[in-house]
C-alpha cells in the first residue's frame, strides 16, 4: 500500500555489514522498520515467534493503542459505535470505509435481507453432522461449501455480491447449526426483522409457540456484535489474509478464519471463561485456589478471559461489556452467581502482583459469556457469536489485502534446526 509517511532511515549492523533500512510512520505515529532488503543483502532473517513485533501490512481499517486502551474503527471510537450505532451500519463502515447515508444503509439492509436464505440442498450438510458437532466446525465447513454454490467472482460487483451473501447467510447458518444441535426444526429467516432480531428469531422460535423478539435482546446483541467486529491483525484475521494471499476465494478464507477463531486462546476463550467460572462455582467458590493455579508455572491452567497481546492497561471492549453485563442482567431480571464470581475473580487478580507485573487485565471474553447466558444463548454457541460479530472485519481486511498492490503471498522463513545431510540406507525390506 505504501501510504505510510517516510522518515529518516534506520541503520542496522549485521555481522560486518551496515545496512540503511527505511523507517515509516502511520497516521497515529506508529513506526516501522522496512526489512525487505535484509535477507537479499545479508542472508539474515528476523526471528519473531508469534509475530509480536512484526507488521504484516499497512491497514486503514482499525486502530488500537494497547497502552491507552484505545480501539477505533475507521477513526470512530468503539465506545460511541457500541452505544449509538447498529451492527449493519458498522459492517458497512468497516467494509466500504465510510459511514453509509440513510439510503445506502437501507439498500445494504435490503440486500442482506434478500440473501439470507440458504440453498435448500445445504440443509443436507447440516443433517450429515452428529447432534454433538461443535457449532464452530459446522459454521466453518458450511461457509467453505458456499464456494461450491457461488464460485464465480470475477468482477468487483461479483465480489460484492458474495460479501452480501456471506453476511446474510452466516446469520442463518449459525442459527441452523444451533437448531441442528438441539434437534429442532430450522426456522427460516424473516424479512421483517433486523439482522440481530432475525438471528434471535431463527435461534429461539419454535413452530408451536409465538416468539416475540425482545428489543432489549436485539439491542444488546447488536452492541456485542459491534464490539467484536474488527480487531486489526489478530490470529483469525491474519489467517484470513494469509489464506486469501494465495488467491483463495472469500468463502475459503473466511472459513479458515472461523477455524482460527475457535481456539481457546482466541475466540474460544468466551466459552472457556464460563466453563472456568462454573468449575469455580462447583468447587465451593474457592476463587483464591484458581488464582494460585493460574500463577503456578507447573500448571497449564490460565485465567481465561485475562491477558492480551496488545492491551496492557485495559481492554476498552471489556469495559463496555462489564458495565452492560450488570445493566442487562438487571433488566432481564436474571441473577447469575457467575457474575459475582467473575467480579470477585477480577478484583483478586487485579490486586495480585503476578497479574499486575505482567499487566494482565480482563479482555473482551471475560464478561461477554455472562450476557450471552442471560440472553439464553447456550455456551457452545458463544464462539459462533464472536464469529458473527467478527465477519465484517474479516471481510474488510480480506478486501483491503486483495486491493493492496503491495500484497505478496504470505510466506515466512524459518531457521532450520534438524539433521544436517546424512546418507540414506535401506533398513529391511522396502
Ligand atoms: N492467566 C495466567 N497467566 C497468564 C495469562 C492468563 N490468562 N495470560 C498471560 N499470562 C502470563 C504468561 O504465562 C506469561 O508469563 P511468564 O512471563 O511468566 O511466562 C505472561 O503472562 C505473558 O503471557 P504470554 O502468553 O506470553 O502472552 P501472549 O501475548 O503470548 O498471549 C493471550 C496473549 C491472550 C493468548 C494470553 O494472555 C492468554 O492465554 N489469555 C487467556 C486466553 C484468553 O482470554 N484469550 C482471549 C484473548 S482476547 C479475545 C481475542 O481477541 O481473541
């Protein structure tokens, strides 16, 4: 993309060679050293496990300042969007770069409604899964199979149509995955509802009963989806970009992103948090024991929903969600003992030297599950909810990667530490 501002060069001495490397600065003054010339000139590579110091691209979508707890989509603070916007408006903003006019938003919503049905044949895919199938596996594979139904995307209009299809259908796929897991009939999308409202309708309506969508649930879901909508170059987004960098289509790239999100260190943490809180509750609420276990270097146990690669003071999404959790539970009349345990766990951990020293704070996943539970969403669907929210971000990042002339296929290097050359000798019969 090369939109960053050039600065003075940096000088790097490698063994006996001195190299001038370009420094560039983004619009929020983050600085990068360009190392394109490093290996060609010196034969040396950089080593950065987990890519904690590595920029993979320039991006104009999302800005995070992890020290100050700032998160902005296209320049708009997350707190304002979560409070005042809607998920479809935020999706439009992320994907197309600007807030929509009223007409553009209406047209976007109309298109989403129009494409929300799944091809009837796709129901056979759902039927092939065992009821115990994790909904994230179902989500990922059904999204991958969309490439078989809508394979052609040669023009910008074709790509845009597939983007609309994907957003519209992910709602339906997610709800169908749930209905399959509980053995209930699928509920088809309905054009009368908003995106979030339709999801709730497809999740919770049953043929025998009238289902009225609670506006509080719709608003809360919209807010949660907005808070998850993008987070720059995290694990799943980098996966989407990496798969897309080979020229793979949108559906395949997003399907891979869904799989990356499912892990407990990433999106799967929201489910893991509730399982951890339940474990603490069932173990006599011995919170201190679990804090000690998280600190024990011989134990694999971690406080799920705590810590973040980028945020080192607080996660602004967690702040909004924590406040909303109390409000929403009060309004719904839900008294969840897990909320008290979560608050107490946070209080104890934040006073503990181990967590203070390592700057470990509650992240977005710490309180989100408590709200989902209060809304009646089952625990194994929490990460699916994260995927629904993250979809516009993945799409925006995939599109930006495709349009960026600086994009090259993602292909990191390694330092080989295996055997040096050895002679092959046949052992026994071949
Ligand atoms: N509980 C206990 N110790 C922790 C935790 C935790 N949740 N998180 C980090 N640490 C310790 C870690 O053991 C290490 O200690 P030491 O320096 O003594 O070895 C130190 O803090 C640094 O941790 P790290 O693993 O090197 O940090 P990272 O940036 O590689 O990992 C993380 C970030 C989010 C994967 C990690 O904090 C973690 O596993 N958290 C729990 C899972 C979780 O909540 N994930 C959701 C992340 S937010 C949603 C999303 O975007 O996916």
